[in-house]
């Protein structure tokens, strides 16, 4: 997965829709994901050698992105043929592998305005007082959800 440009440098005419980050698809803040879970629920890379396949695809995606004039700002869409291309091929936002049929799927996700990773409220709070932000985020499990409005949205 590649993240899109930050809001202050993103140009919709040039870069298309702003791409979301890893956390844009979640409506909760990170929690202890290892507690009371089986091995396959604890880790998304639980099959032998899958990590090498995923890392090689990540390197290919990064190499393709670095060879495009817009770099991280290259447009991405759900359909592979609609994604920007470099000399090395398409530049999707996300690749999802399926080992049951040995395939990869191109995926795409737009930014979520209440994202606990890249929303404007998170960026502003971090810039205002980095140390306090980190202390609050580490010590209070609901801090990020409260700050972005996810708590209110879920009520």
C-alpha cells in the first residue's frame, strides 16, 4: 500500500482523489491486537514465505512510484487500467493478494476525514504539541477516536 499526499500539497486536478492511508479504512484506533486471538487473527502474514512475496511487491510498487514524474502524487483508481503508469508498469494504491487462487487484486481507498492516522485534526494536534499528543495517544486508548470525532460518530 502507498499513502497519498498530505492535504496541504495535494492538487485534485493533478493528483486525482486524495488517497487514504493504512488507517483510513478503520473506524477505531489501534488496540492490543494480540489479546485473545488465534495466530491467524493476530497476523495477516501467517503463511510461510508470504512476507517475501508481500515485500517484493512493495519494492516493485515503490520502484514504479519513484520512476513516475509525480512520485507519491501519481493517480490511482480501483481499475488497474485507470491507474497512472511509469516505465515499469501501473502504480496502484493497494495490492491485495489471495493465495487460494494465486492472484493479486488492485484496490483503492480515498481519505477518511476522521482517520486516526492522517486527518487534519490529527495533524493539527500533533503540530500544536508533539510531546503531549504522543503521551495522550499512548496512555489513553480512546484519545485518537475522541479527537477525530469517531467516538461521537459511533454514538
